[in-house]
């Protein structure tokens, strides 16, 4: 995902990645595998919580940029070299969040990002440096790496898990 996607490519790839993940998560629900370890000691629930957090974070960063604010990225108290610790803090904070709540939050975050893809002007979506927090990437790339790429990796983990559980 090194190149910058056009508005149409970004929307299409986001829709596709989310739809594929959503179907796979239905399979996880049917097989009752949300608490199964998917990778590195993390369950599907844990990884989904992290994916939800990042989609919501990008949405918040875009909203802040539109208000001429400069949000602290990736999160207050964390710098970019501490994303592993940030992700673990998300996992720890979401232990008791029901899976249906996480799925609803993911759906809402994707819908909001989809609206941003449709409504930001070309400069805001595709140019570098429009918002101070974007640094050397356009907003479109921030959306892509925090949704499309992450949903593809989670989908791969889920397919592997479902296959090993003879559910795929």
C-alpha cells in the first residue's frame, strides 16, 4: 500500500476489505471463535478491538484537522515508536467490550471514513501536508493503512483460524 490511491480506488478497496472481513467475522461468530488465539497471544476479539481503535483514531484525526486542530498522534502519551504498547493498551481496555459492540463501532467508523472519502475535497484527501498531523502522507493513505491493510491482515488471520477449526 505504498502508492496513493485515487478517491475511487480508496472507496472501492475500503468497501471490499470491510465486506470481506465482515463476512469472515460472521463465520467466527457462528463457530464461537472470538476468544480463540489468532496471533501472538491475541484473540480475534483483541485484534478486532485494535482494528476498531485505529479506524476511529483516523476519523478523529481527520475531524480535528477540519477544525484546524493538531491532534496528538498516535495517541496522548504514545509516540509512533510505541505503537505496540498502544495496541496492548487498547486490548487491555477492551477486554469487557462485547463483540457486537466492537462490530458496531467498526461499521460506524468505516461509514464515517467512507463519508470523508466522499466529502473531502481532492486537496484534503489526496495532497500531502494539508493537515499538520498527516506529515508526509495524504489523508487517503492514512485511511488506507489503518483500514484496508489492517482488515486484509485480520481477514487472513481469521481464514487461517477458521480453516484450522475446520470451519472454512
